[in-house]
């Protein structure tokens, strides 16, 4: 199929609709997204499977609700055995690539906890091979591939490919100027002291500046009121 289309799927992380120029925000400037909206389709009513990051990303990847794909909360990874739309496109002959934030596995710095709660010494636990509802979980592969500690501990670490269907992966793990993964390697190769570019752990400069701007809070309130969706009855 020489004329089949290419697909570019862009997700802006932690980005509310009322923080876009095309949805009427008078302060935030988003010219590139505004241009996409102007030349494409802009929804006034759009609903997600869940407002939580990992579960909804897993829904976008699988087309299934969190109750089915199993990633019901942040910290619960999407199963490496899940079939994603990327797997299907790859099987159809597409070259697949992921560049940026993935967050289909935990990124919070704590290893994923798999197993039963702390055992009651007065009760007899089930045998190890029956301690999980899915006793094949340990054979799926690594569920620590997006943990910052994994990348710190293994300097040459690379995710196992295909990663949820992606043959090429360049990960940006985390938020803001604390991002690690492939991004940290890219930055280190281009700057003699990349840590000097990273701010303090809590950077409230932007928030403080916004608060000091005359009328900024009222503009924000008006924007929120204007774009609050009606409740579903």
C-alpha cells in the first residue's frame, strides 16, 4: 500500500483545555496547537475514560476501559501482554516510534509492588506460584523500565523492544526540568553541566509571577467559567 497515510499522535501532558488559546485563554499562548485546531476538528464536549494519567494512557493504547486493561490507578502498569493499537499497526507493516513521555509503567521512583499484602503470621499464605491472580505476571518482562532508579542504576539501560508495540523508543521520564531517561542522555551530550540547568525541586516562580500580574486570577476564573462543561445527567 504505497499511498497509505502516516499517523502522528501528539499528547500534551497535564494540559487542561482552558489553558489553550484556541479555547479562549487570554494569557497562555499556544500558537502551534491553535493552528492545528483551526485547520482540524476542535471538540466542545469530549470525555475520557478516567482523568488519571496512566489509566487513560492505557485506554488510549488499548481501546479498553481501565476495568478491563487493569491499569486502574497510577503505579499500576499496563500489562506487557496487552494488545495495543501500535501492535496492530506494526503488524500491518508500519514503522512505529515513541518519542517523549510514555507513562505506561510507573515513573514515581518506587519499584512496582507485586504481591500479596504483608502476611499475617497466624495464617498460612498460599504457595508462591498462586500468590497472584495472574500467575504469569513474573514472566511478562520488566515492569521497572520507566523508573528513574532503573536508569540511574543501569547507565546503558534500554527498554525491551518492541515496547508496547513501538520499535523505536526515546523516553522522556518525569516532569519539567527533572526529566530523565533518553532525554537526560541527550542533554548530557550537549552541555558540560546539565544539572546546572535544572531548578530546585519545587519551582514556584511561574505561579508567583502569575499571581502578581494585575487581573491574572480574574482572567483565569473567567476562562474556567466559560469552558466548564455542563454536567451529565
